[in-house]
């Protein structure tokens, strides 16, 4: 229970409050905070939203194989491209493979898949449960034991959230942010119990108490039954014995700023994943302009960085350290599919500026190629000023040419 002295000192709670401060503010004992693991953490809506949003977004990005030629990069089809972008094995789609992989990264802190080869050519990619993989390093060689089978690092796609100093184990957002998640779980439980009790805070009975332990317990039970009957009947009136009075000794969640504290927990969870809060459905401080800027922040500072890390890991493990002929790359244009007007304007500008052909633009939306659409076009409205009729150019000395 929180003392009256604490209530007097802390009429409000600030944004700089620690997890222990917030816990004490709501009368939650630190020793009673729930344990945190992946299963319990995913019961916090903000954590669930962060993990599912990031993993789904990264899994949704098109993933292609390119080959460097004298005419520039050439997108490959079939073979390895089909494995990565369509189905990595006979049981899993590319989206499902990557969704599981990224979910492990953003929960336990590590995603692991292993490559199945015939001779040296990759023929399939399979996910592994990172919690059951044993990683060891000896003589500058890292070995992964999966299902009691040792595998070399060159056959393992391994992406940690953040490596520890031993370069083998990794930090995960859930373990690293367990205090924040503990408090969110505790507040969920507090709110659940409060409203399950009809919104009635803990009460103290004042008045002449009967002598004897049994008599006190019977009086307490009778008063409880009276309050419960009033709650169940939706009539906010409880019959009390003469001379007795009920006084609340718990917090009113509204006065205790519980709503504000829970909203602050969303911001804390967003920091764990480096996500703008708007992507955790928190529009408290959202406006039309800053929401758009947060969208740019997401692509530049979150999605693009994780996509780059995954690309480099795939390129190293699929093609080797010294290969520079083929490479894997995400197409981040897929993030624009939800904004039809912006996408169409961008494609039109690319075609009119001679950057892409009309058929390349059509293929991005899975439209069939058209005759004559393989050549580049450019707007002809921008021409040298001196070629226009009636304009006389000047020399460097400012003298008109004759």
C-alpha cells in the first residue's frame, strides 16, 4: 500500500519517472512485478504492435536477386530468386519464412535460418528456433548446433538484434526492456482487477469493530456482501450497519493519471524498437505534417537499416566473401503501395525523365508489357534558350554577335 506521505509528495507523475517510481505511484510492489518473457511480453498491446508491425513490414518487402552486367544490374528470375522471393522450401512461403525470422529478431533478439545445399548451390532455406541453437567459437570459426547437427557459419543466416561483447550472444528488446514491460503488465493487471471489481477501490471500514477474530471476519464478510450486492444490482447504494462507514484507501485511476501513465508506456516501448509512436497506434501528439515525417523516419532509420543488414547477411552466406557478380536487394518501393497517388506520380516522373521505361513502370504494378514500351522517353519542353526564335545570344564580353 502507498503511504499518505507519498500521495502528498507525488500529486502527479512526470515523464522522467523511473519504472520503480511509476510502480510505487500505483501502489505496485517491485517484488510483485510479473516475470517477463516472450509470451508474457506479447500480452502488452504496444509490444505486440511493435513486433507484428516490424516483422510484417520487412517480410512484405520484395526481395530480388540481381546480376552485374556491362549494361548495369539485371534482375534474375527462377532459381535462387524464386527461393528468396517466392518459396524458400517446399513447406514455407517467402513471406512466412521472413515473418518468423523477423519475429525472432524483435522478441528474443536473434533470427537464424540455415541453407540447404547440393554441392555448393543453395536449394532451400529453413528457419531454426534460435532458443534451441547452440553457438560456439573456436580458432576463429563459429559453429551452430541445430537439432544436434553442427553447421558452419557459412551455411547460417544469422541476424542478431545487437551483439554482446563476446560476439556470440545477443541483446533482445524484450529482455533489455523488461522493467518497462513489467510495469505495463502490472498496470494491465491493476486495471483489470479494478474494473472486474466494478470500479470499486480498496475500502477501509471505520466504526466499532466486534471483539474476537471470528466476529471481525463475519462483519467484514457481511460488509463485502453488501458492497457486492450493490455492484451487481447496478444500484450504487450499499446498506451499512449503523455506526459504520466505508472509506476508499486505493487510487482513483483517473486522479492517479493511470491513462497518462499507460500512454507513456507506449512511448517507452516505441523507444525499445526505435519506432515512431504513431506506428503503435498512438496519435496523441500526431498531426498531418509530423505523422508524414515519422513515416520518413520509419523508412530511413528503421526499415532501411534492417533491410540492409539482412541483404548483407544473405549476400555473404549465399555468394561468398569475394563475390561481386550477383547480389540480393530489397525493393523499398513496396512501402509506397498504400499511397496510390504518390506512387503514380513517382512512376510518371520516372518515365518522363528517362529513368525507367513505361514497361518497367507497368511491371512494378504487375501490368502486362505493351508494344513500344521498352524505350526510354523524356519530356521535350526543356530546350536551350539560344535555339528559340527571336532570342539573340550575347558573347562573354556582352557584345552581340553579328
